[in-house]
C-alpha cells in the first residue's frame, strides 16, 4: 500500500466536481434509461400511454410461459459464441499479418478499418443482397457450383448469413485493438526468441499470444456485448428473425416488440432480462477468465 | 459602433421574422404524416397542393415519416411529447390499436359534423366503411388508400407451357394444375406468395366466408380469439405445403419481397396486393393478367369478398378547433367523387365510394386497362359478419407469428395442422393481453 502513489485532494468538493461530467453522462445515458426499463417492465400500457396499469411481474410471467422466448436463449447463445469466436480469431489473424506487412501498410490498414463506418442495418442489407436466393451474386455462384443456398427457409443458412454480417461489421474494431496490441510487444523479446531458434508459429503462441491476453480479454467482453445488444439492425435487415424464429435473437425481439409492435411493457421486461444476463456474463468473465490474463 | 450595427441588424431580422409569422398566421398549417413513397408520394403531395389551391384558410403540409410501422411509432412518440400531427395515415394492421386508444383519436364523423359538412358513411364501399366503423356505428377514421388481395399471372410463361390465357385459373385446383404444367415445361418457380398471412389466412378466410377469429374477426369486440385452424384452413395450408415440397410453390420471403420475383419473370403466378398493379404495369417485360384470388369451389359461400388492406387517415386529439375545421375541409375535398376516381386510376388503390367507382367505369378506364376492376369486384359485394374485415389487437405481432409458423410448413418442419394450432395458441395469448391492456380504461 505504501508504495502506491496516492494523490490526495485538499478540497473535498474538487474530486466530485471533476467526475461530475462523467457521472452526469453515465446517469443520463445509462442509469436513467435502465431505470425506465425497470419501471416499464412492471407496467402494461396501450400504445399511446393513455392508460398505464401496474401489473407487477406479469410481463416476466408471460416470458416465462412463452416457449419461443426460451428458444431465443439458445439462438442467442449460438449467435454470440459464433460472432465473438469467429470475430476474434479472424481479426487476430488479420492483425498478425498486418503487423508483419512492410509496404503499403496504411492502405492495407485503412481498408480493414472501413467496415466499422458502416451502420449495422446497412451491413445487413449488403450481405442480404450478396446472399439473397433470387438475386444475390454469391447465391448465384453457389448455385453454379451445386450448392443450393436458401437463407429464407434453411435456418443454418440464415444463421450463417447474420453471423457473417455481424462478424464483418465488428472485424475492424477488433483488428485495431489487436494491431495496437501486437505493436506494443517489444521487438527485443521476439528477436531473442528467434535467435534461440523459435519459429514464427512458436513465437506467436509462446510470446505474442500470451502478451496479447489483456487485449483479447477486453475484446471478448466487448464482442459478447456487441453480439447481445448491437446486432438487431443486422437481423432486421437480413432475416427478420426467420425462418420461423430461428434467427430471432433476444435483442431483436426486444426491438421488434417495442418499436414495431409497440408492446412497451413486454419489450421492457425482455430488456431487463437481457441486461441481467449481460451483467452476469461480464461478472463471470471478470471472475474466471481474467485470472488467465497477464497484465 | 459595430456592436450597435449588429444589434440594429438583428432587430431588423426580428421584425422581418415576426412579419412573416403574421402572414403565416392567416393560414392555418395542418400537419399530415404519411408513409407513401415514389409514385404514391407524388400523389399525396398533389392532393395537398390541389386542396391548398382551392382555398386560402388552411394549408395541408404532407410529411413522409417512414414506412407504416415507423410513422405510427413516430406519432406515438410525438403524441407523448405533445407534438403529434393533426392527421396520421395508419395501416390496417394498426386499426385496432388506434380504435382502442380512446382520447387520442377524434372520430372523423364527429369532426365533419362539427364543421358543418354532411358526412354519410353509406356512400362508401361497404367493406371499406365497415372496417373503419366502431361497434357503435361511428366511423372513426377516414378511408384513404384501400387495397385488397388479388392474383397475377405471367401470360407469356403460360403460353410457353401450353396453358390457355383466355381465362385465369380461378380455383386452387386450377392453380395447382397450371403450376404442374409450368414445372413440366421447366419453369423454376410456378407460384409464389407475397404477404402470406394476409393473402393465405386472412383474405382466404373471408373469401371463403369463414371466420379467422371470433366476434366477427374482432370487429365486434376486444374479446376476440383466433380460430384459423379449421379443417378448411388446414387443407389449404397442407396443399400449399405439398406444392412447396414438389417445387410448384416457391417461398420468396416475408411481406412483399416475393413481388420482385414476379416482375423479373422468375415466378409465373403470385398472390399479393392490388396495389402491386402499378409496379407490374411499369416494370414487367411480359404480358400479364390480373384476376381474382383463387378459391375452393366446393366450399359453400365461396367466393365471398376479400379483406381490406392499405391505410386510413386518423385525426389526433389535442389540436385547436380551427385546425379541425381545416381537417374537415380537407376530408370534404378528398370525398369528392372526381378526386377519388382520379386517385383510383392513378394508384391502383380502390375507389372508396360507390360513386367514384361508377364514374371510373363510365370513363371507360376498366375497358382500357383490363384487370384493374378485379379488386373492386372482389370488394364491392355485400359483406357478411364473417367477411366484413379483420380487426385484431397486437396485429403486427400476430402477422409475424403467421409468418414464422407458415415458414415452418414451407420448410417441411411442421405439418399444416401443427403450424395453424401454434398460430392460434400464440396469437390468442397476444389477443388476451391486448384485451386486458385496453379494457382497463373507464
């Protein structure tokens, strides 16, 4: 404790003043909406909000009794694992090679960062056009090599479609962090290992990958959160949750019930459940996965 | 020095703006939120422009607020914040929600009467007027763009397959036969379906004079429940499921996404909205025909009439009395048979009054454009308690339940009976919720 540098403010109001802007932002944009969601999840109201009735836990009870809601847990789990897993490994791979590129680095990197500027709904539409069974270029190509692509009725194809779009969209973000991570690893370590006779594969697994673990851990959490919360635009544009409900991930149902069907109580209850899941997941990740991280 | 100059200039600017607003005050602006795009957006703007030119007291300002569901959500948010528009265009799926929102909506009949206009609901096409009339007989919204479900077929593809194009296939057995011939001729997509819930369950029911839901499909009250798993419904969905298995019916997605595959010539037959006519007429590079929705000839009472789609205009509360006078004047203008007939010819939406229909017929329009009267003929009949219309709460969600479960049949994962039972069971949970949320009011 004594070795830690501690700054002590003389005036007691100063620290409060300094964190006030940040606290205000968090309160207005995070705690207030979250509180509203909690309140609304206990209410049932008509579309225009002219009659509001407190219904206790009834909205949650409806979810509990809805078999399709339970199915959406599994869909969400599959989707999130795929998005986070594929997203992290592909971008790690890209960053590894981008780190070794000598010429044309900036062009290469700029191209990889581009997709981040695309809105989720637009990403969904772009991939939908590529893979649409009737008009999609890729679907047409697949047909010619004898693969019948049908994302409208085949749930695996539909899931593959939204995973591809979601991963592609998040690739740039992951890439940026991994690239920065690679560049912060001292060259001397890698050179020393090379002199000792370690090949690129060995150097990657024994030096670079462990030293990247803080970055990987951070990205794991942001990617899981992204897959849980930010992907409804992609689903809405690409599959609308179909075929059946096979790509209706939880956040899409929140969006659909709240903004399209105007069932605010039901939608709020779902977002409360979603919020709880993500809180638990993040705690679990910090508790167990973080132990394996070397800072 | 410069500061004073600036102040003076600002003062001048202030004076100028107040002068402008004085001038604008003479004319009352009325906001009209709608969801019409492309050719139909031009139509809406022309209606407003022409009305504004007829008088000086009011100015209708049409504003495009996104697709139907988006503009409705926007209006809900605006109403809660106190800036709702005076007129809102709401799709038929939102009708029950609007009707149940008492205090939010001003009944159209009332507004017309208050402004001193004669308003006679009986001049409207019965299926249209009945749909927007409350159980107590009061007409709540103003019928605007109404459509219904019809059948289109590609005449060139029919000829190539050796099928006569003199008469369109009128029944489902005839459609299946035509599809089989098309397939034998190498056609990849003989039949497709747009708006599957609307065309194959909702309109299908009223066309065969059977209920989709109790209480006259929800027209008589909120305590309505789905009954769309009768043997007739099962038979039809089973038939379509079998056609899907044999490659006679090819599923092309939810809502109207199948329409593109008809226009491109990929699919030879389609059931969809009568409002699709303009698109086909403009973009199809082949001869096409429009005909009535197919039916089962052995069902007594079929064909009855098809159900209404499209949208109507709702007047929202909380505005000044002068604004409502302006709204009434605008609606009075829209009720003019000449205006309605022109709109019908221009858009393919139904003529909403009987007089407009007669006027259009007298102009020879139907003779010059064969098939354009199909929708009218399907709708103009006398309706029954089972066919008057379908008005369900939480309809948006029920529509997507219909999509989800029907897709399972087309994919061969569920039998027709299982899927329809699921629709009834899941839909009824939503209907119960809607009843509960909306009957709590005084």
